[in-house]
C-alpha cells in the first residue's frame, strides 16, 4: 500500500514525533476534479515526516488570577488521534480555543500546521476544522444552507461546494433532514451537522471539543465511527477533548491527561494503564470492621489496598487468583460486601493515581447502567480471553 | 456494545487532491453574510410584522385624532405632514442585532470567526440585509399614505429619494443596537436599546412644525438630527423641486450622515472589540 503523508506546513519542529503513514481511500476523491486554483483543490504532497501537526511549548492561559492552562507542552503527529482527557474545568476547552485562534495564549507558543496561532491566525484557520463543545449552529438555516455558507467562506467554488456538501453528508449521515431547518434537528443530528461544518473545507487538522457530551449512545457511537473514518480515510489529524474514559480509550492513538491546567500524563492508553500495573478488585462494602484492611494487605498476591468511601480497591498482580482469598478475607472480617468486581486498570485508575481523585466518578461507577452501548470496565469473565492491554470489553462479576 | 466496525476497508489507490481552502474575498464574504441574514427575515415573521403594522396603525390613528386640530392650527396637510413620521417609525430600530446576540451566545459567531472570513463583512453583511428590509418596510407605509390621498409634489423621483433616505436613516440607526449587541452579547441590553428610539423620534417635530414648538423642546429639537430628517422627507412630499427643497433634503442627508458617523463608529469599535482575540 502506498504511504503518503498530508502536507501540514513547512515547519519542522525540533523534537517532533514521527508522523504516521497516511493511507488513501476512495474518500480521497472528495470534491473530485483536479488542478489548483481559486477554491479548487491542492495536490496531496509529501511533508517531512517529522513535522508534527500540532505543537505547543509551555502554552498557558490566564483568566484574572487563575491559570486555566498552565504550561502545556504537546507534540502531535500528523494523522494521529490525540485524546485530551480531563474533568470539567481542567483546561481542555481553553487549550482548544487557543489552538483554533479564538483565544490568545497568555504565555508560551502554539503551532498548528506549522503556523503560530498567535502570529499567523489566518493561516491556521485555513488548515483547521473545529467542532466546539456545544454545536455552534444557526437554527434558522437549513443544514444545507449552513454547510454551503461555511464552504463559501472558505473560498470554495460552486462545483466544489456542491461536491463537498454531498461528500460530508455521506460521512455524517444526516439524510433528507439536511434540507430542513436546523431547529427541527435532534441533539445528535446537530452534533453531526456541526462535525460536517467543521469538515466542509477538508481540513488537515480537526479539533473536536467534547464531541459526544450529552449525546445518546447511538449518536455517540456514530460520532466515534465518523472520527475513525476520518483518520483512516483522509489522514486527518484529530485533537479530541473528552471527559469520557472509554472515548479516549477507544479512539485515541495517544492520550494526554490534564488536571488543573497541567498535563500530568501522556502516552498510549495501554501504556498509561500499564503504569498502574495491576489488576483491581473493587469491593463495595458496608461499614469496615477493624482489621479488615490489614487482613487484605496480608494476603499473598495483594500489592495494595485503597479505601475510599464505601469502596475498597485491592490491587493484585493476578486479580483472578486473588479474588477468592479477598472474598474470604472480607467475609472472615465480618465485612458486608455489596458487590465484588475484578477489572483491569482503566484510565480513571491512572488519573486517580496521578491526582488522587477520580476523573469522573459517576461515569466510572455506573457505566453499565447509564449507557449500555459504552464499553464498561473490563472484568474477569472476558479479560481471560483478551491479551494484556486490550481495551475494555463488556462482562461482569458481582 | 458500541459498534466501531463500520469503517470500510482501505483500498490501494493513489492519493486524490485535497480541497484548497482560501480566503473568499471581501465581496463574497459580504454577500454570503448578507444572504444568510436576508434569508432569515421571512423565517422570523414575528420580528417584521409588528414593524409594519404599528407605524401604519399610529399613522391612521394620528390622522384621525389630530388632523383637524393640528392641521387647522398649523395650516398644514396633516396626512402629508405625518407620512414621514410613519415611515421613520417603520424603519427605525429594525435590525438583526438580536440575531447577532443569538449567534454570539450559541457559539455560531465563534464558528464564523474561525473561518477565514474578514471581520468587517460580519457586521456589514447584516447591515446590508437591514437596509433591504427597512426599505421594503417603507414602501407599504408609503402606499398607505398614497391611498389616503397624500400627493408627492416631487413626483416619482422624490418618492424614490424618500424611500432611499428613510432606508439609510434606518440603516445608520442600526449602528446603536449593533454596538450594544457586539459590546454586551446580551439580548436584554439589545432590547433595551429600543428606548433610544423615543427621545430621538419624539423630541422633534413629530407632531407639529418646529415653529409651533416652544421652550426646551424647541431647543432639543434644534439639535436633534431627526428634526432635519423629517424636514427633508416632508419637503419631498409637500414641496415641488426647488432650492429650499434641495436644501432641506441636503440637511437631512447631513443629519443622517452625522448620526451615522457616530453610530457606525460605535458599532465598528464594538466589532473590533468582539473579534479581537482576548
């Protein structure tokens, strides 16, 4: 298979990470036609493989006396899906708004497609597509009118506009509703139209700020599929912020974890989870009798026991082997056990280890009951069949 | 479980050209923004219909209630005297400022500013749509006046100038709500800007000629640009083409220009503040 890399600007940044090879597909025919001219097409050209799509150097943003983003260094390769994970208020959206030229950094620098976001915002804007946290649409236009206006503002010729609208509609699947006014759309349709608007000019780099927040499971799955397709079929670099663990786990090639404006960890989801290292037995318990913790810690194979509210987290190298002894020890100590679950480490465990708090307590604890389409944390029943580091799969043991 | 298996296989094909995005140019930006704004107008009839009905209602009411008294006292044809007031009522304060605030609040304005669009057309495009709308609103009011027996002494050219001058007045007045919309992003503040309409339109020669005004009201009316705008419009209705008519129209144009200099400057300053990255 021929490997190509999209042009992402002329700059080559020191310390840049290797650029993944770009694959080509039928959707590369988007827009059709050839030749470079006003609002036409540009050929896909090779770029230096060490040219990252996004680079930040100590980028920071202050609001009054509060630093929403405080010295973040990033280097994101072209064609990569980068998941930016953090709780509400961690600084995710502020970073996105700086990188897409809506906010000026208070300190540090940011480069997108090789252009300085502070000094060359006009050049940055030509290369990026942005879907902000809330679908930013005009309810009084039809979907088609909105997309056509968007395409006009990017200087696309009429024939290219028509082709691009048709093409992005196949990608985001809005159907005949495209000719209805947007105020008749569901939340999921609005989000998909927002994504289509961000894609209308075939951007090399796509910023998605919490693209699935508030969506129903079906719409969330559709957005995930679209994001995957964009990367695979167009080689688009995707910077994705999310507060959903499974979203980062499923979609991102690499994940950055942000807490209180600081990047506290970065790596592939599997690598991050390996930093936690052990299986986790989670016990929901009633009142904890004296000596129960000590009894658990003394068990063979148990590496650590963390008690948090009504939750005991028993870290064990081989969780399956430790399960029975843990259950027996709890029973022997007189502890009332409401549930007992074995799972592999999650990104929430990584976040917990790094910051001392859960990323998203509600979601982490109730993934099954709230969102049946989301992969819940892995458990023993299915884990046995999966190789180490395999992303979450459904199942349960209580 | 979430199905992520819908991605089609990747065939072995050569890369195709990507779309070439580029700045569209000032005129395309202006046309695109204006077209969107014009398209919204019939989709929001509630914001247009009152602007048409209210001035016609008050025009007919005022003629019925005050025509004999004021007309006889001031020796004027009150129907002709009040027609410019009705048109000014129709065209003043009609703008897309509320829609602009909605765009700001729901993030669509941000979406537009992330594109390569030039910043000035984001405002001027709306104003172009406003100009088209207010001129369209002036015409039915004018037709009501004609139906009630108003005769244009300056003929068809005067009638056209009457509509154009009214429309440009309506346009420059929109500078105030746009300035407030862009500065505050607050729908309440934009709605409150309508109170500016009252002193500007009523502390003037709205119901009686300037000679009939006395005291502080006469002083205020002397410095109110509306006085000269109404005088110019009335001259187009009641006076045949002559030097005094042209002078009155010239004064009206100067008054509109002076007001516009202030209001449009305020709007442009507010636009600059809004699009300047904080």
